[in-house]
C-alpha cells in the first residue's frame, strides 16, 4: 500500500523544518521506498511496517513537544507493488507529457 | 490521543453505507470511546489501541474489495484525557452557545 | 455536497479553542447546515457557498497569525440533499442501533 | 500558500488514472507552479486562484460521475513565496543529504 503522512508539533513556533528533518532521518533509515513532497512523505510497504514507521516518527516529535498533529492518507490496492512509480507513469502516459515532480 | 478516520472501498459503487456499518460494528465492540459524524468517526485512546482498531476496520473492508481508501487525522496532546467531550465544551464556552453536533 | 474542515494557526501555542470559536461564530452565522465534532466541522451546501465560508474562516484566523493549517474533505454526491442527517441514519439502520454522535 | 489536493470519483471502478489525467491537464494549463506526487498534486498560489483551479478540476470529474471525493490540505504562511522549492531544500539541509522526490 501507499501512505502519505505529515507530522508536526503545534505550539513550537512557525518553523517546522527541524521536526520534519527528524522524521525524514527515520524514514530514510527504514529501508522502505519513499518520496518526499512539499506537503508530506509518501511511503510504500505493508500495513504493519508502514504504521510502525509512522509511529516512530510521531513519537520522535512527541517526546519533547506538547501537542502533535499527524495526518495519514492510505491507498491500498490489491496485488499492486511499485505503485510509487507506476501511479505517476500511468497518469503521464494519459496526459501525454512529463509532469513536474 | 484523538483520531478521526474514514475508510471506504473504491470501485464498489456509490453507496458505501454497508461498508461503513461494517467498520462501525467493530468500533462499537472495541470498547474505545467514539463519536460518529457524517464524514468519519473520532475515537479516543492510546496509539497502539487506536491503530489496532483502524487496522481491523481497514482489513474488514479490504478482504472482499480491490482498493481501499483510508484517511486518519490525529490530534495527540500530552496529559489530556476526555478530549472527546472537552474540546467541544471548551469551544462552546468561548462561542457562548450550544452548537449542533 | 458535504465538506468537513479544520483550520488552526501553527506557532500560537497549544491551546486553539479561541481560534476554533472564531471560525464557529462565522459558521453559525452563515445559515448553512452544520455539525461540529471534536476534530472539525461538517457543513452542507453548494460548492461556492461552502468555499466562501471556509475562506472567511481561514482569513479570520490568518489575519493575526503567521501560519495557518487548513484541511478540507469533500463528499459530493449528485442529487443528494440532507446528507448531513441521511448518512448517519443510513449507517445506523445497517448497524441496527443508535450510535454516539 | 501551498495546497495539496486529490480528487477522484467513487463508484467508477478501481482504475482512476484517466480521471487524474483530466485534472492534471487543467493544472498544467493553469500556469500555477505545481508538483505531482503519487498521492496528489501540490500547487502554489493565492487563495482565489488555487481554489478556482481546484473547483475546475472537481467539476471536470463530477460532470460525468455520480460521486466525487476531494481532499485539500493547505499550508498558508505569511510572506513566503517559492515554498514549493524552499520547504524541501530547508529540510534537506537539516537532514544533510538529498532525498528522493
């Protein structure tokens, strides 16, 4: 399945990149395939491994902050792997051109 | 923490209430405090128990459908319990009137 | 259509109820049918009136804060009105009991 | 502001790329800066131009389908432009390496 998630603390100022970086180090070390975008990170994997990673990221931010927002959007399609690349490729073929990623 | 979630199959027609009902039976049996609304269900609990319930609901819909959409929004505030009631009460006090739930 | 939305400032502390109350006064005055829940507000109406209301709420919070998060989830079903009540009723019939709202 | 959005029909089968392509043609023609990812598209612009584009995409899918799901996530930070690039750059600097986009 694919899961996009976004985790940030509320009440720790307006600059959040140091918290996002904390998450991204954990994601990068996880070994799961991922892609970052300006609003979140998309990972691909099975439910348990994806959710274990999201919990790890959430707890790494929660440990020294008082309130944490976490949003997760899952697209789970049977028998599909490599969706991280395939979904974009399939749309680009239909649009008939390369699109900005 | 509070978690609102919405789970439905894609490609099984436009009427989704039978799938939502399947989720809600599991939520109701879970023992966790919850509130339903027209766009999702909000549950209150610790990370592991909430996520175990969401997985159960997701898998119950996935077992006989091909593609499932699941969105989760978490608000995790340290040292707060009973947030399911408290958040609405606190806002109603500031607005100065009872609001439609 | 139904639209659930959640708007809050980032970096203005952990207590957000005064900002949520600001939104809810505008929603209550709008004349649109709505229901609040612990994670957001669901309104029913046509695209333009719903989006005008969400913009008003967003701007009311943005005017004296530096960074605002706004999430919107829309369910737009042709020929359906009164969905605010109907969706819950339809699920409760299938579950066979009244559920906590 | 940055807005990530995802629009798809419910009940039109499991393959959605032809609908996503319809949206992406409109986004590409809009002239707004954007980035696609496997779970949605992030655009940058002022409230009115971004929302006009999202409405256009939503209505293009709604015209020949019965039910449409649309989710929008907005990050609106005062005085910041070029956030589409800056947010990722700022995180990569803190992580200390290039990340997969």
